């Protein structure tokens, strides 16, 4: 199982409230068989619209290439329940998200994938975004133990509901890891069941 306590990386700011899953990954990309390659299409329509206006989306800004933490605003990931949205963000390279609030289903998908989605106050999200925009090389640390986000001289409170927080701190979020770790116990139990003798691998 993979325990997640702190994550440190450069960050990418994506400003705006109510950014829904269709904006994160347009519906036409939901036909994929695997999630591989989705990262290249994260925010694709938003990026194209801004490019047509002579502007640059953060996901096209070379200053933020390689960033591992996304900083967003309120109600991030609203809309449909598509798992493709957090998957696209993760495949782009994001390991943690910091925002004011999230859609419940988007948040749950993040937990299942091992991507901590921390909540911060409105003013703190703005301050973090501004700090990163001013200094894209700034290292941002999401600390699940201390429930803080640190970025240079800036330290803000960052919360996770206790259940998901404990899942990250203990590794219990990793369902496949738990299954693999528990395999010897499963085999031992199966070996003692009369109707399974001879079938246990």
C-alpha cells in the first residue's frame, strides 16, 4: 500500500469557479479504452478558446510544465461523475489538488486514485495562485499530517475530511495494494476450506 503524507512540487494555477468535468476533459475523449494519453487533452477546449483569443491557458504555459500540484477555486470538478476528469489531470502530471471546494463525486474519484484534494479558504487559494504566478519555480508543499499548504513564506490551513485523510496517511486508499498485501491471508483461509482444497493457487 502507498502511504501519502506530504507532497512537494511546483504548482499550476487554474483560476475560475465551477470548472466542470466537461471543461476538464471534453466528452469526446470518454470513448478511450484506457486513461493513457488523456493528460494531453486536459482542458483542451478551454485551451483552444483562449488561444483563439490570443491568450494562454495555464496548461499551455511553459512556465508550469512539470508542475505536480494544481491550485483551483470553488466547486472544482462539478458536473458529471466521469472518472476521466481527475484521470486526465493526473496523467498530465498532477499529484495533488488544492481548491476551495469540490464536487463530491470528483473528490471521491481523487481519493480512489490516490490524489489528495485539499480544501483551503477562498483568500488562501487566491494567495497561493498569485504566489505561483509570480514565481512559477516556487515549491508548494501539501502536508496532510499538519493539514497545511506551504509555499515559500506563505503557510495556509488546508483540510481533508478525517476519513479520506486517514486513508492517505495509512495507505488504505489503495484498494489494489490492500488486496495484494492481503493475498497470503486469503490463500491461507482458502487452504483451510474443505470445498476449496485443490483450487487455491
